[in-house]
C-alpha cells in the first residue's frame, strides 16, 4: 500500500517526511539559523525571483518549519500551509491577506479571548468591521452578510461556550455570497474533524494546543484548501497572485504580503517540538475525548455541580449538530461546569491536586481555570456574559491521565468547596 493511501493515524507520524535529505535522521532537524548562504549572486537572485526553490532568511521560510507546514497541510487535506509564531499570528495572517479598510467580516461570537479582542479593538481601528453573530444561529449569519463581507469566520467548537455550528451550512452560506469560510479548528484538530471536507476554504490552528499536546511551544498555522477562486470583482487584490500561483494564490498572498512583512514567523525549535507532539495526536485525541465524556458524565451527576457545558452531553443545545458533524467520533476534550458561586469555583481550584491551574488548553495534563476572574478580567461584565463567561463557571481541559484519577481529584475538590 502506497504512502498516499495511508490512514490518518499513520500519516500523522509518517506523512510528508524527507529523511533522505536529513542524513537519514528520523526527526526533522532543527535548522537553527537566521540565514542561508549562497555561492553565487545568480543563485540568490533566482531564489528571490521565485525561479528556484530555496531558503533565504528565517522570517521568510525555514526548512524545519516547512516540514510542519507540509504535515499539517496533509492532515487537513489542504494544498499548502504557513506556520506562524502563535495561533493569534495565524489568525492575523489569514485574515489580513483577505481584508482591507472598508471591508466587513462576519464571525461567530463564540470566540477565543484574544480573537475577540483582535476583532473588536484592533481590526475596527484599521477600518475592518467585524459583525459578531450567535455561532449556531444560521439566520443571524445570513442577516449579517452584506456585499462588503469578505469572509466568514468561525470556531469548530466555541470556547468556552462549547457550541458547535454546522460548518457545511456556513460554507454554503459563504459561497452563496462569493466569500470564503475560515475555520479555527484548534479545539477539534483534524483527528476529529476536517473542515475542508465540509466545504470550508481556509483553516487556522493554534498548534500550541492539541497538535503540540505537551504545552512545550506556542505556534500556529494557516492552511489553504486551494479551492476558493477569489472572484476578481470582489477580490481585486488577488489578481497578481492568481496569475503567478493559480490555486495557490491565497497561501502565497498570506506568505508574501502579510507573513513576511508583519514578521509572524515561527521559531524552528517550536516546529520541531510540535512535530514530536504530533506523532501521538491520534492516540492522545482518542484518550482526551473518551476521558472528557466520562468526566462530563461524572460532573453532570454530581450534587454540587449546577450545570455542565459539553457538546457530548445530550443536554447540550449543540449535541445533535456535533454528533452528526463529528460522526460520533467524539466531542473534543474541553468542558465547562457551574458551581454555586465564584467563591465555590475558587475553592475548587485551590483544592485540586492532580489538575494544573493555568491558562492553556490541549495539554496532555488536565487543566482548570476560572475565566471570569482571569483571562476575561479586562472585559466589561456585558461582554463577558456575551462570550458565555459567568462568575460560576470553571473551564476544564481534560487530559489523558487515568480518568479515575481525574474524577477522584475533582470529587475531593468539590467536596472541599
Ligand atoms: C489558544 C487559541 C488561539 C490562540 O492561539 P495562541 O497560540 O495562544 O496564539 C486561537 N484560537 C483558539 C480556539 C485557541 O484555543
């Protein structure tokens, strides 16, 4: 059976490897160099002119980063990718390559904290208006789209609202208006769900989370399906890129226009660490997701727990959409739950012994946080509530430890709260 026929769980380890170029090393080497040397002026000129492939300078491209780009692109079923210094850098690169002052974006309102601030505070300042709509309310999306809408943006699983929109329906809506759908697939990973198969056009990730899996490096990626055609009337800026690169026009524009000039590049060590983590993505996700279901069920039966937010529970308003979209494979591994009061949440966090209390998710370790008093502290009370954050909410990133130990830890911490 040929390489191109390998299943996901095999490709995640062996896909897009080039050991023959690496002195037979089995791990991609860390090309820790700012620059690459050339013998002749002719050669460097050809690489700059794009007539010849080659590496020039780390902010432009790096061989270690390129291995991660090819691997992630393969796993998502995309055409090509650009890795970035963080998930936020990926979102910035992905959207600035499409929008200019006067344009509009329609986005689900269930957003990662920094994405929300980027849209509301930064993009608006530069004349790009972001309209936020209820992620799972298709009619609200349809009502918000105008002729000026240059893209639709959504998270596969909203954090921390735990809502799951239908990517296929949003892709149809976007395409009916000649606009691309950009999906932040961080919480699902391509193991659980591949947005391109549902019609999305561009995928972004914070690789910091499940793709890395060990909390060892911050990073991001923009992946292009190569399918959106960027009609000229609506996207005049794409003309040159289309002439030069055909269906790679978008990723070339991301790279050439934004990535290089904003300096959003990834350190090669971080790509190396993410590649090591990626080897076990399939195994980790399987355990993350089966643990999450068991923890959600435990919490939903616990007398001290008022409510649980997890798309895997039949009580979730997103359960039916999530079950169909993820084909029963799982529901991710992030969940939220409510206690009596903010005080009870603080007590719970002080009393957990196994779980780490920190601001991150997708680590193989179980993590807990009280978003209201931490990540969202600078938000107005109104926008915290609009983001699904309430004072009684604890967020859990369920790890891959023995699930009995996670449950016992939570049980003793709840008793003490
Ligand atoms: C963490 C996260 C980001 C931002 O990624 P960084 O690597 O922290 O910059 C974006 N989207 C989602 C859904 C995230 O969880």
